[in-house]
């Protein structure tokens, strides 16, 4: 399977490196000339578990130079999805799978509008990573990846991509109930990302400060209520237990929204907390904690010229 990964940030690089280590045909596509030049000439360095690995990953700013591929995986920020979908057009042939492993809710709708819902594979991943410097990333934690058909149709495309990822050691589960899996990830993201961005706390700090930990779990419970009102089979007890274990485990990771704030970038607030608030309004459910966090992060973005 020939795979193009659109977005050579931390997560795109981690997945690209895993594919290339296993000898798979994977190429990174990005609009940053300095990054692509660096990856082409020096490769990427992936730091994990106290060791460093330099991996040669082909990279390009010109997707047309690759021709059509078997699968395109989107790893760009949510507000870049529209532009990325247009950029990736030369990569997509009649049988190409177009998949999103991005944060939040709504990226797949954009991809379906460009390429048709039947070819879109939706997904979430619990891997996390951060960029240390140009061409160097820290793979801070591993976790399962879930994918499934966006339109609720056949499983074939998701199964082919899932097998390709599993073959290189990326634990991947293919499910027809991908919407529920995406909401489970939304619960985690809503509970941790805005609080990390506002407090400046890394993964270990979110669990270590008692008041912050309590707030994280209260937001998780509120978000579960929205998910269930929307018809998704999200178990509040399981989510609270899972998030509690993650807080106990700590680690040196940083939430993606905190990474955005520290880098002076716009956050993905709209497709995370904003998506939950939109669904809460549609279902007539109150979500005051999510509304408060949304207002505070949006206010920070406005005050610092990021929105």
C-alpha cells in the first residue's frame, strides 16, 4: 500500500516513521519548504523511551509528483483541513482511501465534501507526540488507534488501512461504530486540552493538582452526558476510570492545545469543545463547564491575536 501522510508535524512524523521503519512506501506531504528540505536532506529524529532514532522519510511540497496513492492520511490542524483536502487532490484516484486521524469532530465532513463520503475513513488515535525542533519529535505515549467507515457503509477500506497500520506495529482496531469511539476521544480531549492550555500544566500536572484533577473529571462527566443525549453509547463510568488512570500515569507529555498556545498558534477549540457545545444545543442539554472553558480559551486567543 502506497500511503501519503498530509501534515509533517509531530503525529504525521511518528506515523510516517513507523511505516518507513517497516519498509513501507510512505511519504510526508507538507507546505513548509524548510521542514520538507530538512526531512529530505537529514531525515527525522524520533525520541522515545530514552532513545533516539533517525528515520529517512521521503517528503514533498508537491503532491502531484507522487501521483495517485492507495491511502491518504490527514494529520493537519482542523482549520487546515479544507486547504489540505484541496492540496491532496492529485493523490486521490478512483480507489484511494482518504482517512482522518485528526483531533476533534467535523474534519471528515470536509473530506467527504471533496471526495465523497464512501471513500472517507474516520478515526482517532491515542498516540501523542510533540515537536522538539525542526525535524525532531518526541513520541510521548502510545495507545490504540480506531478507524471505521465515515458514512456507515462497507468496512473494506477501513479494514485495508487498518491492516496496513497493524502490520507496522500501530495497534489499530476497525469498527463500524467509529462515531462512538470519536466521542470517547472527545470526552478525553474536552476534559484535558482546554484546562492544560489555560493552566500551562503538562500531563503529570493535570493529575497532581487536586483541584485541577477534580475539574477534569467533572468536565468529562458533563461531556459524557452530551454524548449520550446525542445517541452515542459512551459509558461515563468507563471514561472517568480511563481518564483517572491516565492522570495517575502522568508522563512528560503536553496536551496539543497547550503546545499550540506555547507556539503562538490558533487552537483546535472549535472542533473539540465547540463541537460538544454545538451538539449540546441541538439536544437541549446544558454544558456549563464546557461553555466556560470555551469562553476562556477563545478569550485568550483573542487577547493574543491567535483567533
